């Protein structure tokens, strides 16, 4: 089979470049000085027995972060970013993620705790590793790169050739070809991406093999790294011989299990090599890669793309390495690993030849300019070894007088960056903040998250076989469909709430002055507000806070309202402050007070300056990508100031609150203040009752309350409900301007998955 | 207290004219000849122990139709109309509703069955009535008119006066004033509205008191009607004396219960007169009225309005009748009842004086021209007794040689009219047909229906304390909120259904020719349809029904599609017929085939004529007020004909189906054909599964199936789901063009109220 010809003839160029990607990244939790922590894996990450994203590898301190399989590397990297942000923000304050593959500041072996997994077999396996390799070697971390060819490509290729009759055998042959060629040429990737030039002396049981000031390209890929005994040789000639030889080593006791075979390529698709013969190899796992300490998540997107095309090249090449070639490749890898990272490699000619083939392939595939540029840059590194990652790492280590110090510095910077916009998931910043917050919690606790529609904020969450769909962070299967329909219709909302016995302000609409005035007796002595139906900056509104006593006053108010609109409303006026109750099921989880945009005087700064200072608050921004909005000094604010006798240059006295807006919306710079603990319990119960009357599982209820400390009474003077919202904002409760944060998204998850512990 | 002054001074004119109205209308079920049926109350009306609308009065044959309390008489009449339509369409084919108060064709007494109520006390009471009055007298029917003054009016009146300190006493006095004045002047209403000039001879136990050819105004209100023994006198002087005297008659055994006191005014608000002293009279029930045989529901809206203002007048008058006046009024009533309906009444002067007062009141209240005109017309009837209702009834009876024959004729006409648009409720025709159908079923079975928002199709349904809200006929609390959100988003729908393992046609979108053609290998050998994203009359669509084999063919199809839109789709093509499955809970209740607009040739008529004939079908109309739409011969239809070589004047041969449309929508004249029984069970189960995967309680699922008789198989060649609809049309299942009707609205009610039997 000439794969290149088939791709060309059958126009499979695009399909060939598609596939599925997954990244697993190990790394050590460390203290501020870069030394490995002795603490347990944080409980906040939930249960490791099912966590799809945040696991431990060998040791309790060794995180393994896993992305879901993704159709593009861009997406895999987005997930890696999100999982990192969740992890970094969840770690104890004094813990960080070490950016180097080689551990630093290793504690005495007996202080290293093997990962405390539920499954005793998993623990026994680790105990075996301790005996065979010692704990230190197991603390080395790296990145595993998983790749699956697009199945439609494999199918098309199979159908286009004639030699192989079995589709499964064909697929196995194809993946084996990639594996073997990869093992033959893997040294090239090592040359570009290695980043473990040194390690602490105490890492070695029998003294360091490194001369003083010696650096190598990759300790991790050298005989001192995370490798099997050299006598363990496994055949890649065929899947049959692969299974035979692997089983031989396990049976002979040299390997405790097949998974102890640390090949830089693993054939994936079944737990046992033998089963692959039938099921077929489904994808390959490449385990060669050191952590790139300069990439916040251990590998850059560009490098990941290079690796992708390098893997494709392994399939594209005319020849297939045989077992001797594989062994030759492993030898070269060890040699290159021990080279001086600042010098040329012995095998640069071979490397350049392979990359020339790669460039030819890119031309044939009409690949993107982006990947062509990446390959060109790598090509140049054969001539300029000081441009390789490892050379740069060495320079940085020298500068920081040691990789532990450098690593600690990078680790702190990474954590700081990941926490800057602590309310968001950077990689999913095109989605709503509340959905980001829910995803944060789901990733932290280990629910499988799938984005069904990014623009539509539609998620699928999964725990075991249990799937739940969530839209906009809180619209779920727990709400009854009739609820939003009721809440969308204000007339129906009022009727339903009144039917259920809640205090609802009544309103009557009029389309002419005469009939409004005729109905005065309906409102006599009642506290009412008379307003045009479509209110516009408060024009035409009259409030009779203490009851409208007089017919003439009423008539005048009606007339004023009719100047602004063809239809007016006379509505019960509620005296008091508006609070937002966030109800979930049987509980009011949070109560919020929204205060109009304001600044507090200090007797020194002008209003303009005070606004600028207030706008510096980390929660304030454009309001869509931040929980709060910056105050704008626009016309409305200036008018508001003018009415109070101020200009933006006035210097208000100390502690005076200067109101900049009449409305309390967060979207116009208002403050959100948590009042959950201050609110009398009786109102919280009323809010729950209102939510239930609507059949809602999650509901935002707006109550007007004159005195939040007094128990509720059954009349409009004590409280009144003005609105119920079926898609309540959650961010303002999670990240209020003042008062305690209420992590309501986590409660949404607990409601959806009560079985999750 | 001078009520007139207070109303004027406090501008209570509008409030005075407001109130709450309720109509109870008795009538006999009869056969086509007008004789009373001997059948049981139809089981289809559900359980009389709670039915709020359709009850039985004394006898099993005697319907009592009850409207809910309504704020306007217009609304009360709408309900009366709806309840009548439901009743008439539910009655057995050979049963009708007799339009006269006096029964005709009375069967022997022993064949009259007393109403079979669940409560033994109710049955015992009726047995007592049989003994005291005989069965025939109890078969007399009438209308009870319930009226409550606007409570805000009563409150305003109370607050404006100073004499009475107790609000309850004040309210009782006011209602007692109305009651007494009404009893004093009730003969006037009798003069206008009486309609029982005669009755069959056998109605009388001791021979008819009527001379041959004698007619009277109201047998029903005469001593031969439905009245107590004349010795039963009850005092209306005060609520106290009313309770005293009523209890006296009950204790003496002359009345079996207070309710046996057949006053033309009943004080309502408590079960016992004694309790009214504390609770206060809440409303009045006026029982004077004969059925108007010419009004389809026993009373016209105009007459109901006149009665309303007559009642208001009883409050408005300066004087309050005393007990002597009340007795005088009762005597006059009996006298006028026995007058010749074609002659003047003895008391026309008094009548004219009272109506003059009424006209003055209307002026003072600035009442509508409408009511002024009504009163004017009635006024004239004192001078023209032949214009009274009763005189007209007599003329009609003479014409038809008897009221039984006349009544039978009217009854048949009423039933025919009520059944003409059998799929609608005329009074609620501004609502969607599906909501009308649901209301029909709810009224029939006795769920309390409240319209929360007419334009928004929002209903509240109640059974006991159990309230359910319904929008658009099938959007309920049983659906999960996430369901419509999933179904609204086609991308998410596909993902959810694919995740759940259903056959979903996949589609890929492209924005340029090049990338579409590059992806050809994805579609090679698959049955696909290539189409512009926004399809327009099928332009630019290419279907590869047997798989796209050839890259060039694919490229050409892509190019054609791009001529019509900037974005194209390549979608799995499903071979087969589209069926709509109506799923409710665990069941597919109906399966429908929608056929494009068509006519079947007869070898005689032209296509134009065939269309006109088909459009005569009772289900066809404008499509919004009818279940099916008339076929229009527009440009698209003519083009469709042209392609087949026809014009609208062509005469197609016998049995040839001429297709007039390519699309099968009902809205463009398509036919709906029930296929529920023909469809293989396996597809019905698939539809249920799809609905469940969406979390829907009620769902319309569109499946493409090549052979509905073969069991479903798990691949797209056997079936595929193309859409799920969360607000599926119900009318097309209830009233299909062909095939069996499936009354799915009733299943919706059963789902909401499983406790209802």
C-alpha cells in the first residue's frame, strides 16, 4: 500500500489531518520554595475513583490532569487550561504546581506517600514500583499525548487498498507502522522538546552520574529516568509478537503487569495487548514528553501541533521500521538524551532529512501556513542548538542558580496568572460567567462536562450513567416547563401568586383619563404609584406613599402619567427595600441587596477620582466578562449628581455616600451586597413558597421588605413580591461586591447529582 | 343613609355598576319529539359530586348548567354558551335540551327518576319533595341569577355613611334592601321575561285550572308553579327575623330544610340563615326567571343586563320595602302571572313609574347608551303587551300547535347550531383550537377552568385543591424545563438523541465550495442530501438517494447548492415517509400521516371544481379557526400542476390523485390521516423513547419510515428521527381528515389529574 498515493488519489488530505486528541499531564504539588508537598491530595477535588480530569499518578503529591478527547488540539488545550485554572485555584494557598518534570526538594523517601486510591490493586501496583525503582524515580512527571486518526480516514484508506482484507488488521498495521516509525525517530522530538537537563543529587540512589555543571538534554528519557530495565525488550513487529513478548515479561515476573512496560508509545484500545488483536488498536499514547516549564500547562499549542504532524509523518513515510530499527531508535534516544543541550546533536543530518520529508508531506497535504512555519522554525534548531527548549531551560536555570528556584518562581507566577480573573475560566470566556462558574465546579468535583452548544450555553453533565443537561447555568430538568411560562407572563405570575396566597401588588391599567379617574374609589386611601405603562427615566410617575386621599390629587397624577404614554397603570405601592432571594429547591441559598452606583467620600478625592478608584476593584469590568460593572460617568450620572448639587469634580466629605444612579442594576455600576445572614428567616421561607408555587427548582425572587429584621406578616405593608425570575443571575451571589460569597452553582450540581459525594 | 347622594358625592358610579355574576340554568333532556327522556344522566359528564358546570337538579333528566362567577355578564354568557356547547355535543344523538321551563310529554310519574346523587341526604331531600309536591312540579325549570355587588363599592359606601357602625350589618342591610324591594317589584320582571303561558294537562294532579285556549304570563310563578304552600311566610324585616321565621317553619316540619323555602330571592353566603348574621350576606340569588325559549341558552345578554340594572335600582331607590310591601309584591306577582299575556297588566302605571326611576338612575350613573336603549324598549312594552316575550311565545305556540312541538323544533335547531363547528367553543374562539379542545374536555369532565390569559392561551385547571397550569393546550408542569430548551436547539437535539442511541441523520455545514469538496470522503457512498442552509422552494437541493459514489457528482451538487446560499449542508438522506407521533408519557397516543394538498379525479369534474368540492369539507376553513385549511389554487399550486401537465381546468381521470403541493403542511391545504393502528408497535416505542430522552411529557416526534409494517431496526435505513416538537399540534389528531379521531386533550387532562375518575 502506498499511503501517499491513496491520499492524493482519493483526496483524503483533509481527513488525514483530522483526529482526536487528549493530553494527560503529570506534575508535582510543591510549596513556595519548590519542594514537594507532604500533604494529601486535596479533598476539594472530590473522589479520585471516578474523577475524569483531576487524578493522582504515583504519589499523593503528584497530580495527573487529563483533558477529555477533543477533535482539535485547540480544544484539548482549552480544557487543559480550564483544568489547570480549577486546580490552581483549588489548591491550598501555600501550594503550587511545579513546572519541571524532574522533582526538586525531594523529601526523605519515607515521607512520600503513595497515592491513596480506593482500589487495593492500584495501591499494590505502586508499592511494587517503589520496590523496583525507588520512590524518587516515580516522582518524575511528563506529558502523555493521545492521538486517534479520524476513523473515516482509516476506513477510506482501507477501502482504497487491496492488500489487506481485514479492516481490523488493516487498522492495527497502520497504527503499528506509526508506533514503530515513531520509536525509530523519537529522538528528533526529544531534541526539540526535552527539558530535563539536570536534577537534584539526592534523586540518585548511588550518586549522580552527572559531572559537575554537566547538563544533558533529558534525564527523564535517559537510563536514569523513568525507564524499564534495558533487558525488557518488546517486539513491535506484529500485534501478535507484541502481545507474546509482553506476556512473556509479565509471566517471567520481570514486569508486574503489562502497564509497567514504559514504552514511549503505548497501543491503546484494550486493557490487555492480547485483546487488541480482536478489538483493534484504537489510538496511540505517546509518553516521551518532558514538561515545558515555560508553557503554563506543560506544552504549547504550537509544539502540540508539531507533534501531531510528526505522528502523521510516521504514517506517511514510505517505509516502516522493523524491530532492529526500533531498537536503533531507542539507542539513539538514549544517546541524544545524554548530549549537551547547548551543542549540536550527532544525528542532525538524519533529523534534517526527516523534517525535509515532513515538509514535503505538508506540501502534498496543502497544510496550513501555520504548521509550515512551525516546522521551518524547528528545522532551523538543528543548526542552532541554543534555540532548543532545553538550551533555553539551561540558560534560565543558570540565571536562577538552580531549577528548584526557577521552578518555584514560575509556579508562583502561573498560580497568580490563573487566579487573576478568579471568577472566570479563561479558555471558555466566550460563554456566560455563570456557565463558567458551573463548569468550574463540575470540573473540580469530577463531573464529565460536554459543551453541546457554546453560544447557547448548553452543557451536558455526567456522573456514571446519569446525564443531566443544563442551559445558562441553572435551567435544568428539575424545573417544570410551566414555571418559566408563568414567570414570562407578568399577569399570569400575579394571578398564580395571588391564588397561592402571596402578597402581590395589584395593578389596573387605563387607556383614558376619564375611566381612570372614575375608578378613583378603587384606590382611595391605598398606597399606589401611578405611572405610564412604558416608563422612561421615571418621567410621569407619581407615588402616593401614604395612600391617595384626594380625588383631585389622583386626577392630577393620572393626567401627568398620560402625558408620557397612551396607557397608564395604577399599582399598589410597596414601601421598602428590594432584595433578591436565590431559591434552590426547599432553600433560600442567598439574599442580595443591590445598591445603585455610588461612591463614598473621603474628604480628599473628587467624585471623578473616587469613581476611578472604585473601578479598580477586581470584580469590575465590562460587566459581561466580570461579575460587576465599572461605573461610567455619563449623562445620567451627571444629572443625578447635579440634582444633589455636585459635579464630577466635587470633593464629597468623608463617609458621605454620593449616589450616582437612581436604579440599582448591577449593569449600571450598582453594588451587590450579600445579606443572607441578616435577612429574617420568615422571608426566606416566603421566597421558597413563591418558587414552589411556580413549580421552579431554581428561582430568583424579588421581594420588597421595609424591615428585614422583623418577621414577615401576611399583608403588603410587611412585604410584597414584585417579580420571579426563572434564570436568576448566579454570579452576583458567588462574587458579591460586599458580604459573603455564596457558591450557588455547587448547589445546582448537588441538586442534579445528589448521588455524588 | 342616602345612597344616591353618596354615590354622587364619592363618584362611586362606576364601582356601583361593577359586580360578580353567575347563571344557573335548569332544563330537561328530551327526545326529538320534546318528551322527557327516561335515560340516566350521561356518564360522559363525569362525577356530579364535584362537577362545577354540569349538574342535575331534581330529576335524572333535569340538567343544571352553572357558570363560574364572572366579572361581566358578557363573560358569564360566554361560559353559559361554552357549557351548552359541551353539553349538547355530549348528549346521545337522540337527546336534546328542552327550551321551555314547563315540561312537555311528561312520562308517568313512576318513570321519572330522582337524580342519582352520591350523597344520601340529597336523595332523601328529593324524595321528600316528591311526597310534598309530586314529581311533575319538580320538573319545572328556570334560571337562577346570582349577583354580588363589587366589594370595593360596599366598602366605600360603608365608609362614606355614619349611621351604621358595623361593616357586616351595613352589608346585610344593603342586601336586604335589595331583596325586599325586589320582592316588592318583581312582577315587573315577570311581565317582561315570563315565558310559561301554558302546560300539558297531565301536569296538574287535579285537572288543569286553565280554561280551553287560556294562556297566562307565568304558570311557573303562579300558585301552580314551583312555589311553597302560601301559609309559609318568612320575614325579610331583618336578618334576625328572617332566620327566626325560617327556622320556625323547619322546626314545625312544614319545610324539610331551609333550602325548601322557594323565595324568588335567596340570601347567600352561608348554608344556614342564622350564620349570615355573622358572615354577612355575600350575594343574592334571584330565582324568578322562566327560560326564554328563543334564547339558545335560556336568557339573552340584553335581558341579563336589564335585570342587573333592575337589581341596582332596588338598592338605588330612596325607600326600602317593609314586610307588608313584600307580601304585596308577592300577591301582585301571582296576579300578574295569571294575566293574559297578550293584554296589558293591571299594574302598568306602577311599572312605568319604577322604570322612570330606573331611567333617572341611569342618567345619574352616566350609564351606557346600550342599557338606556334596553330600558327604553322595555318601557314601551307596558303600552304594547304584544311585544313582551310571553306574548311572542304564545304566538309561536299557536303557530306550532303546541309548545311541545315548538320546543322540540327549537331544541333540534339549538343542537344543530351548537354542533356546526364541532371542533371549537364558539365563545372562546379567539383562543387556539387546541386550547378550546382542552377546555371542552375540562368542562365536560368537571375540572374548574380559569382563563389566566386569553391571548397567551394560559389556563388554570383545578380538581379539589389540586391546581395545574396549562399553556397552549399541552405545555404543563409535567414537562421538564430543559426539554423545550433542548428541542429549540437543533444541534443540541441531535447530540442528545445521538447520545441516547437514536438514529439521527448527521449533517455537516460548509461555507465554501473548496472545503465541502475536500470533505467528500466523509460522505462517499452515503445517501446524502446537499442543500442550501436556508431552503427556498427546494431550489439548489440535490439528493443522492443511493449514496454519492462520485467526487465530481458531489462537487457539482455542492456548487449548485452554493448558488442559492452562502452556507450549505450535507445531510444524511432518509428514504421513507414522514409520520408524526404524538407521545404522552409512556405512550404513543396517535400517529399521523400528512399528505400534500391534493384532489382525486372522478373523470367528470375539473381540478378547480374538485378543489371547491374538497374545500366544502366541514373541517376546512382558514386553518386558524378550523382544523384543516382550504386548498388555495395559487401560483405554487398552478406551477405544481403545470409540471404534471395539468391546468386548473383539466379533468383528471377517475381515481387519479393530483398533487397540488410538494410540501405536506396542513397549513397549505394538506390532508391529515390517522395511521395509529397501521403503525408497527416498535416505532411507537421508539417515539416514546425519544420523548423520554428529551425529558418531555407531551411531545410530537417526526420519524421517517420506509415501511411502517416492518419492525424497526437500529439503523438509518429502517427509520430516522428528524424533529421533536414540544408544543405538538393536537387538533390534527383529534379531527383528522381521514381515519380515527384521537382525543388526545383528554389524555393530557388524565395525565394532569390522575386522581379524577
